[in-house]
């Protein structure tokens, strides 16, 4: 049975951004079967559409399945994991880079967090069940930066620790781990998948 990895990019992103293609190449060198798809409508992502896309992409999940999410892709992965946990299924590993844990928030808070982007408001308003996610996530690693312009390190670290209890890695000076930060490699993500 092959080791499979599914890499999910985020809002306004694409498969060739920053370190994503490097990770795909490095994993393929190690005989992983890797999917790095273009997510549907990355400029106006819809929760149900992205979850359904990941479900079709992965098919049957198992201990040889790993998921990697970046930015809004982390939320998509977590929401997909909630559906797996509800069905009593799981993956072997989950790696979340520059993400937050979705929690129920008021409309006003969600609009503020989405910076007025209407397509993003549901992502920040609708929470998920951490117990279902934890059941499905397998060995989970969260990678955060100490100078991310979009994500509060303390809030993300506190939320993930309390709700998912993953291994948390803090990368100094990596921003949002995207092309604006000129980040072409992310060894911590590779290590989290292959360890």
C-alpha cells in the first residue's frame, strides 16, 4: 500500500506557490504518492465545495494517508478531518502550516477576521468539533511563525494546544510561509510527514 500525501493550498493560492512544489518533489523522491491540486475557486472558497473536493481526492483514508494544509488549506483539512472523525475514520498524519483552528464566532467577529471578504466569513464563523478532528488527525504537527501578519501566534498556539494537542513548531521569521516571504523550502513540514 503506497504512502500518500495530499497538500492543500489556501485562499488566493495555487499549487506552485512558495514551498509547496518543493515539498511535493522531496516527498516523491522518498516514494510517496503526492497530490498537490489546484483547489476550486481559491479567490472565493466555499467550505462544502472544498470538503467535497478533498473527499473525492483522498477516497479511502488510512494510516498511510497524510494531509498537509497551508493557511486556509489548514481549515479545509480540519473540516475534512471532522467528517472523517464523525465516520470513525482517520489518517496517519496531519501537518498544518500557518493556520488556525475553526471556532464558532459571532458574525461581527467573523467579518472582522475575514477583513470584510464575504467569501471568508463562513470560514471564521463556523466552528468544528475538536474531538472528531482529534480522532481523525493521526500524528498531528502544527507549524507557526513568530511574525505571521495574518495569524496571532499566541492565539493559534493556545487554541491548537487546548483543542487538538498537536506537536507545535515555531519557525522564527517565516511570516505567513508564502511567496511574499520568499520561502522556497520548508524542512519542518517534510520532517513532520516522513518522521
